[in-house]
């Protein structure tokens, strides 16, 4: 502050009243210019004393003219001002000394009349945690006319610095956490996108393989079926011939071979049927059905094979009616393959659970068994044509089921844990 400072930031006050000084300390004014009663227009003139209020509500003595204070102010009023300035926690001590370093005014009366040098020495050797600010007061000819000394407590500054450090550290931690979360989110999104892309590529590759396989399977199955029919007719004729000879011993001896051969022919015929099923996928013929009643009928078809294997099938259906549009014949075949797989994988006296859940996007049908489950490498290959873990399996049941479900716009997912069992989830979206 200097001669350019006016009254725009505060107000002029006389020094005769301590309550006015206290009102400034407790009030909202930021700057106060203290002047004598004869100074009616102090703008552009050097004030006697300027007090400025800091952000923490502490007051800092900015400038004083010792000579004019001596002329115009009551010393008791100056003492009151200095005592008021140290009411806060920031200013520990404020003194005003003349050009001979003799203290004339002080916030602590004990220092009045003593040497400023002694005060500074004691402040330096004392245990008080403070710093000194010393200003030389100059007269009109720039000659020294006095000295102003403030002792400021450093503890508030240290607390503020510590608080600032904590805030900076906290902001750094928050920034790091937000950045790390962003990086993890980006990595997760990229990973999910790559996984979806891989799944789409696998689906495309499966479709291509199934299409090529279907075309080949139709030709092979057609060529195999005719010899199989001829062999089956020959076996039937041979059995009738042996029965017509009346030779009971020979007939009994050949019955075992004929039964085995007939059984193998039936197995080969089932494989041919699977080949034909791969080769011909008719267009989806949707119609609206009662999904609960329809699913109950499908489960009933496999109740007897399950009972013969010592297995029970538990069905959990929604309580409300459920109408759904699908191709009942094709979905029947897909669910039948999944239920049959569950029966073949389940141990005796276990349970297969069939659960139906509805959602905003569609219907999910879970088929869960408690068999031996599959390892991760087996689970990755279950939809590959001809891949099977059973000696009598064709490896075409799950690929056929997958294609049927995907033709309906849905998805087929397999979840399995070794020793815990397997769950096949069929998701079918609501038709638009």
C-alpha cells in the first residue's frame, strides 16, 4: 500500500474509539484507513495507518507514520489498536519504534520503552514458533523516522501447508484412481469387443463348415442308405430262412450274430439320419404356441428313457401363461438333443433340471445335469462337427441344435465344471 491507496476498499475512522476498531475486526470491511479528526479528505495523502484483513479474518498492519501518530493520536488508542491486531492467532506481536529503536507502541505493554534490538534478540532465542517482519518507516525526505515490527505465528501457515499437501495428495490419489479405472474400462471394453468379434468369427466359420458338411453329407448319406437297406433286407430274409428250416440249434446259434448285425445297422442308420439332418435345414416356420404346455410335452417324451437310467427330470416354469412364436418341430429337435445329452451324462439317482425364465429380451431355457462335466478344452470344441466324448456318439447333435437356435435369432451357450455338471442355456428372443 502507498500514496495511491484511497478509501475505495475500506472506510476512514478516527482512532478515539476502541469499539470501532473491534467492529472492523469483526465486520465485513477488508481495508481500514485510520486518520485524525482534522483530516477530512485523506485521498492522495499518506494515511496514518492502514489495516488490511486477510482471507482467514486476521488483520495485518500495513503502513504507519510514527510522526503523525504522535501528533494526532492518543497513545492509548494506538495501544488499543495493537492489542486488537493480536487478538487473532496470526499476529503474535506488533510494535512501533522510533528512529532510535526505542519502542513507543506495542501490543504488549511490557515492551514499551525498551529497545527494538532486545525484542528481536529475544524473539530469535525464544521457543515461540514465529517469524519477524521489519519495515523501516521513512519521512518526507526518505530519511528513517521509525521501525515497524510484526511477529507472525507460523503454525497457521504450517497447518495450511499441511492441509494443502493432504489435498494435493488426495487429488493425486483420486486422479490416479480415475485414470486407472478409465484404463481398466477401456481394456475391458476392448477385450469384450475382441471376444464378441471372435465369437462372431467362430459362428461364421461354423456356419460355413456346416454348409459344406451338409452338402457333402447329403450325397454320402444317399449313397450309404441304399446299401444299408439292402443289408437289412438280406438279414431279414436270412432269419426267415433259418426259421423255415426247422433246425432249432442252427437258428439259435445264428440269432446272436443276426441281432448284433441288426443293432449295428440301426446305429449306422441313425448316423445317416444325422447326416441328412445336417444337409437339409428347412426354412423357419414360426407359429405362436403355449410354450409351457409344449415344453411339458417334450420333457414327457424323454421321461421314460430317463426313468430307465434311474434319473428324474424336474421342470420349473413361469407361473403365468407364456405364448411364444417359434418353429416347434425344429426347436423340439434342438431341445431333445440337449435333454438326451444330459441323460447320457448323468449318473444314476441324479436329477436333471429344466428351467424357463422370461426377460425383456426373450426367453431362456436352462437344461442342467449333475454329471462329470467337461474340461475347458472340451467345452471349446463341443460345437465342432463330429467332436464327441462318447464312443457311440456322432458328434452332430450339438452343432445341429446350435444351428437351429441361431436360425431363430437366439444363442446356445454351454457352461460346465469338471465334477459338477453341465448347463446348456438356450436363449430365444421375442419375435418382432
